[in-house]
């Protein structure tokens, strides 16, 4: 049986990811807003809609977050996750793993561009 899902349907979810207002780097899995925004937060950086781009991917659709350079470390620790939140609403939009890196007090970090994708149905 054939399966189909329009790009507009997939983009609805990706557009929601692009409503994030903050990107955080965390030292443990941030399973809720408080953990991403406070408990496990090592770095917090304000983002806006222009920091996200939705496009075709090799097997579906993707949202790509722009690169952010020289972002100050707030709390020293080992970076393990990157989270997207909506501040003011206590919403955790999503999170993903990152390359583990020790971040020291007074350091700054570059947050590379990354993508979250939704595959076409198979």
C-alpha cells in the first residue's frame, strides 16, 4: 500500500520547532523545560525565527538551526545535549545530542548549525 504525507503536513511540525526562542547546551538529558532552561543548562542563547530554515532533505524535510558563535558559558560542565525552548511559556520544544565537550567558567562556545529532520513515510 502506498503512503504519502504532504510537505505542508511535515512542515507544520518543523515550523513549531522554529518557534523556539532559546537554545541551551546541557550537561544531562533535558526532559522538560526546567531541566533545559535551568537545572542542566551550561549555555543559553536567544534565537528567533530567522535562525531557522525549513527545506527538503535527502529523505524528507528538515529544519536547520543557524550557527551561533562565541556564546558565553554560564555554568561550567560537560556539554552533552542541545535543547530548544520557548521562554515565557515553559515549553521544551525538543533536544538532541551533541559532541561531548568540557566547558569551563569564562569560556565561550560555538554552536554549529544542526538539523532536525522528518523522514518521508515508507
